[in-house]
C-alpha cells in the first residue's frame, strides 16, 4: 500500500551559512510508502542516500550543540546554550556554616559581651592600690619604686632641718632605725618646705645636714610638697586613707607590710610613744616570716 502524498517534518532544520548569516532549511524525510514504513517513493531510490545523510548530519549537529565530545560549536551550526551557574562557595568557618547573617551577628554580639564581662571581672579582681605602688625620687635624684619596701613596716615622716621638732625627732628616728632596721623596718624621710619655710636648703645640703649631724642611715627622698594640689601622690594616698592631713613638720604615718596605713600622728606625738606599737607590728611580721619558712 502506497500513499501518493509527501509528509514533511517542519521541526527538523539544517543550519547553513550563507554569507554572514545563517539560513534554516527544513528537512524532508520522504514520503510514506506504507502505514509503518518510512522510506523513499518508488522510483526515487536514488534520493535515499541523500536523505539518510541529512539525518546523520542533523544528529551530528544536535550532538555538537549539546556539548557532546567537549568541542565548541563551529560557525554554521547550532550554538550551545549558556553554561550552568557555578556552585556557590560555602563559608569555611564551621561555627557559621549553618547560620544566617542575623544569627552570625547575634553570635558576635554575645561574644563581645562575654569578653567585656571577663575584663570587668579581671579589673575587680585586681588588688586595691596601696602606698608601695608609688614611686619617688630619692635625695640624690634617682627615681625609686616604693615597691622595694613592700613586706616591711614603714614609718613615713615629712622632715625639716630648721624646725623646733628637728633635733628630737631626728635622734629618735635614727635610734628606731638602728634598733628595728635589721628586722624589716624602715623610716622613710621626705623633706618638705611647706610649713614655716623650715626646709629651705637643697637636697644635697639636706642630706649633708642629716648624715653629719645625726648620722642617719634611713632612706631619705627629695624635697616634696605633701599637701594641696601639688602634693606627692604617695602623700595624697596617706592622707586619703588615714583621713589626716599634715599641718606641720614631722607628721608620722605608720604603714603595714601590705602597704595599708595603720595610723597617723602629728609632731606632738613623740617617736618614743609610738615605739611599742611599731615594735609589736615588727614582731608580728617576724613571727609570720618564720612560719612561712
């Protein structure tokens, strides 16, 4: 059984280059000779090879257009489609791998808050400032850290060379230094010219006077101001913690081995009257050091 009508397949095309443009030519695969058989028309057997070749060329062009074989599509053939999108890079940090941007921000804020709390706790854990945290210039102009006297009992005195209390105090202070000095005790003398202008000399003259007249062996420091806006920081601490501010020469402040102020006395309180209290504090310190051994 043969049909005399030809059936064309308009969905098949061949792209051919004509000048600078491409031309689509529909491919006709022949006529239907039988209900289930595609083939050339009787008497047209000579066209079968050309039709078959057209099919093969169409398949080859489709394969090339799809990227088979890895070759690019030459001119005159089907152009390949756009490449697939590149995979999105993932966050390499495991802590934020599954977190959205708002979640990451919350994590960062929480971390900063925790760090601030740790710093605040560390600041609170620091010990309070004490007398031995300060520095002072000694009588010869060298900066000295009072930390070197930590662990010892100290009697801090503002001295003057031309005061009515000078002779009595210098002699008693040197005797106290001689008796208790070997047992973790020091008199710390700070010359001051604020009261009655009774310490007008230079540091060198002050040292010569004290050494030659009273043979003092306790540490002496450069002349300072002990009250007012220009007061030395160490004396500011003594005044603040004791609640007593010097009003004349030879005020005495007793400082414990840990730098805390135990008491303060004006010049009318003699060194001999303070000796029992100072001696008891030194004895307690000696016993503690023996226990630590």
